[in-house]
């Protein structure tokens, strides 16, 4: 589902990624762990096509992303990849429902269809009675579940999460992690999760350790 070959990335004179080779299968749940500054976020941004590598190849769902033009890449990302960040990154002036609808509207889905699907996702995440709330009116766990609904709305094959439970308390954290496994059962998504959470890391299919810009598997 995801393949990286020899990915390198530098910021100025600092070489952060020194040749990353990974193969992640469909429906696999993989955790990326490593010390602060190891390049985990940088790698996730590159896998998510939000940033481009200096060299190397990225193949997602059979598409070599480096060959796509900017517009094609944006459409590819919107359709194939869902993101969950440490801090939800919901738009404050929109309701939960509207936030979840946005990626579907960007994908040119009809508003009625986008709304129906967003409601289904929020329902699935047990947020039916919070749909009209704005982010400031939601708890941390609820905001993170809205962010997951937003990541799922276009039914992407790949979900990338950067410390998704980093801002949550134990109960919400455990619920969010359980949700990832439930989604994989129901929708067969592939998850790549950057985490410092040892409990999550001990439950995933595979842990990828990153240190000094290389993978120690
Ligand atoms: N846009 C940037 N410009 C310059 N340096 C950057 C940039 N982004 C990241 N870096 C540097 O690259 C290194 C790797 O950063 P990255 O965010 O990938 O680390 P990380 O493994 O996610 O760390 P953490 O666990 O603290 O989130 C760090 O030394 C960071 O300072
Ligand atoms: Mg990071």
C-alpha cells in the first residue's frame, strides 16, 4: 500500500532523513517511534505528500506520487490519505458537521451527499448529538474524534496520524486507539501512527523505529 525507497530530506545543512526504505501492507497498523527530532513528523509529512523528499521514491496505492503534477497530487492526497494531527486542527468558526464535510466538498462531492456522509461518520464515532457544536464547545476527546471523522470522510485507503493521542487523557486516548483498530476491521484502512505511547506501540502490527535519520526495524 505504501512504499518508500531511499527517501532523504535535509533542512539546510541538517540531514534529517538519510535513506528511508519502508513497505507497509494494506490494512496494516504501523507505529513509528523514535526520539524527539528523529524525523518522524518529517517522514509522515513526506508519506502524506504534504512535503517532498530531496531524493527517493514514494509509491502509494500503486501511484508514484513524484510523477504527479501539483493539482493531481492535491486531488490524489484528498482522495487517498486522511490525516489526524496531535492538535485536531479543526476550523474554529465551523461546526463539527461542517468541519467533517470540508474534505468531501473539496473532492467536489454534492453538498447533500457530503452532509449525509459526514453525519454517518459522526454517528459512527458517537458524536450525533455534538454535530452542531463548534470546536471550542467540544471536549478534547470529542475534537479528536471529529478530526478522525474528517480524516475518514473520503474513505481514504491510508490514515496518517502524528501523535493523535498526545493531547488526550488516558480514557480518551484508549478510546481513540480502540477506534483505529475498529476502523481497520470495518474499513480495511492502512494506518501509520507516530506515537510516544508505549501501550499503543505494543498493540500495533509492527513498530518502526527511527533514529538518526534511518530505520532500525
Ligand atoms: N521546516 C523545517 N526547517 C528546518 N528544520 C526543520 C524543519 N522541520 C523539522 N526540522 C528539524 O528536523 C528535525 C526533525 O524534525 P521532526 O519534526 O521530523 O522530528 P520528530 O521526530 O517529529 O520530533 P518530535 O518527536 O519532537 O515531534 C528536527 O531537528 C527539526 O528541528
Ligand atoms: Mg513530530
